[in-house]
């Protein structure tokens, strides 16, 4: 029997039309979209299905949209093929996807997660004025080299690894000028490419500290339960199941890097050889293939 993990995508997986086929073809998925519309007080489902794209890209909309799509796909799969999600050993989510993982593991109610990620997106957007921050993907350079290049490029500003996505793909974030300097430094050290990312804020770096402090009391007042299965958290790249630990990981995640490479390697050490990527897109399947070829990933959603 394969040892199974569930993987949930984060920001960057959104697209106009996301979730429409789930909504139209599954009563379980439709109920999730309808609940999201009620909880948020606006037609999120219509925004997912029809756009406009500019509005969907706003992080305060993107985050609940991806969460809703992922939970709808999980509920649809659980209703249609319960045997496929039976005996799941672990869940893991990339950034925002950790909230989807908490919902799927029964640690956080979907309605509570929706409210949290809506505010999380708003707080992140408001933490840094437009144009002040930036993110870039560094390809073809080991993470320790990227980290060193960031330290050398800071010059009193913030720039640091934000997402350790694959052995030679690290996303950096910080002040725009410092990110530009770090990109040049990485290229001079042998990086194949340094690609500026079209993001609305510099996520998962020290500039997000104000967002963390605004989100903290909301997470502390939210009701968490123990998770089953355990979640592999972004901030520690270790498995957690106790409610207090899951809450704390989501607080610290806001301004800490996503340790995705270490998280997938942990799953491999724990014997995981099969994973289902639940939600929009198939970005995580591509990353896992570059981290642990022994884990077969199917994308569902």
C-alpha cells in the first residue's frame, strides 16, 4: 500500500475560471462555494469563475479563492472516492495552502479559515506600500548561495529567501532595490535566471512583521482542534498535530520563509511515496518531482 500525503497549493495557482467545473459537477463542491459566498458576504464564486482577473489577483481575494477551490476539491474527492483519501499519513500546504491543510485535517473550520485568510491577505497587502517591496525567483543556484547573496546585497535594507521551492529554485523577497541587487549578485554567482515576480507584496520576509502582529490576535481567538492527519508546517518543516502548535505555526509563517524542500524531504523520510495535490493548478507536482523523484504526485481539482 502506498503511503499517501495531501498537498495544498498557495498563491500563484489562481486563474479565472478556477473551480467552475467542480461547482457544476459536484454537490459537495458547490456547497463549499456557496458557504464561502455567505461567509464573506460577496460572490467569491462568481469572481473565481468570471473574474475580472485584476480583482482576482488582489491578495485579499486570491487567498480565500484558492482556499475555497482547494477545500471544494477535497470535499468532492472525499464524497466521490473516500477510499482515495482514507489512511492519509500527512498533509502539507505551501504558504496559504497550510490553511487548506488545516481544514482538511479537521483542525480549523472552513468558515473560520475563510475569515482568517481574507484578513491575512489584507494585512499582507497593507504591510508594505505599493512599489516598496518585490520578489524574484532565482533559478539554477543552490539555496546557500542565494542566502549569501542576499546578505551581501541588503545594505541596511531587507532581502532574504522567502520560498525554498526546489533544490535550485529559491524565491527572494524584500525591499525592491535590495531584491534587484541580490538578483544581480546571484547572476554573478552563476544563477541561470533571476525572474521578477508579479506579486502585490513581498511575502514571507521581515517586511511582513506588521501583518503577523495584526493576524496574531485573530489566530489566537480562532478555534483550533488537533489535526488528523498531522500537518508538516512551512515554518519548521516538521510535523505537528496539536492545536496550539498549528496555530503558532500559522502566526510565525507570515514573515518566515516557506521551507518546502525540507518539508517534502521529511515526507520522503517518513515513507511517503504518493501524494495528491488538491486544488487549482499543478505547481506543487512539478516542485516535488525536482525534490524527491520517489514521490509520485497526482493533481486533483
